[in-house]
């Protein structure tokens, strides 16, 4: 899996120190995604909330990097803490 950034892919603006969470204006409407995939961060959170394990997510989404889960959860916690939650 190639994890280098494209010309338009950037770490999330306003959020630092993310290896796996990126925003690419050309992909998935610029929503936060998992680097190297076409998976929204919200998709991974929904899977986890439904009780899926990392192995189950990887089975459903081939190429899913299981090691990104702690960062996805940290991202979600920071979004909630910063008040970036849609009402």
C-alpha cells in the first residue's frame, strides 16, 4: 500500500500529528478519510460502534489498515472535544 500523499491530499487542517487521517479534495468530497483507502473516518467509527472488530472491518474492506484504529478514535475524540459535531 502506497501511503505517500498526493498533491491535493493534506493532513487535516487544524489537526496535527495524524499519520492515517487525511483530507483529499479530489476524493470523497474532501471528508476525513483513512490514508491509502476510500474509507471515511465515519465509516470506521460506525463499524466500531456496531461492535465490529478490526479483523471484521478488514474482512469487509480489503486493504483496511487495522493499525489506524487508535488514530481514528483519537480523531473522533478531538472532534467532539473541539465542538466540531453536527447537531
